[in-house]
C-alpha cells in the first residue's frame, strides 16, 4: 500500500512536530502495531482501500482497532486523519520516515551489519564504538548473517555503506584490474 513519497514525508513531519520526543516512541510503536494488524488481516486492508466502504465503516474499524490495541490518543487522532484523507495506504512509509526523524532527534542511528557469522559481544561493542565515533551518534546494531560473505563485515547506516568485507575488497580489486 503506497502513497506519494512527498505525502508520506509531510504526514510524518506533521506528526513529529506535534508529539513531544519522549512520547514519540510510544506513538511509533502504536502505529507499527496497527500497520502489522492491517497488513496481516487482508479483510481490514480491504475496508480501508476499497471504495465500496464509506468513511463511517472505516471509522468503525479504526475505533475497534484503537480499542483493541489501547492506542495513545495522539495515535488515534493521527490515524483518523489518515483514514479521512485516504492516506492510510501509506502507513508503513510514514512509520519508516517517522522512525528516521525520531532517531535523528535522539541523535541515534541504526546500523545493519552483515557478517558471515554472528558477531560476538566484544566485536559488536567495538563496531558500535567505531561507528558512533564516525557518525557522532549513539548507534544500535542489527547483525544479519550473510553466508555469501567470505569474511569481514558490511555496515549500512542510512545512506552510508561501509564495505569492509573480503567480497567487497575483491570486487574493488577486479574494478582496478579491469580499468588498466
């Protein structure tokens, strides 16, 4: 379910501006729970996107979801706005953008680290420390096992990719050799 990228950014920034930073994590968790439910239950998705259903039907479903998940008031108001403007289709995009704004506001970053085997606690701590120094932010690490890597790691933080894998070094060597 998609809406335009500009609209998703606008909605995310509007919510970010209207919620205090200390309550934003709870709102993001609420939105994520709603999004998960909507994505898992196709009949709920149909109610929100099918023109056969009217706004009254959509609002009844939203009230039922809000009651069942015990959503924050701000989350309910925001979801009501999305439903009425038919932008609920872009909820996953909005959550992604909102989470990035939250991490930026909290001066944190999330690094996805690909490695051929699981990082030990000490390796993860050293990598976290190095990335934190480079990015000037507190970094959390999500370690993903990629058996196609021979050795080394690839760290992805936002648009920054640090490829310190043997596979990456071999690719660079091949590029240099083919240029000559």
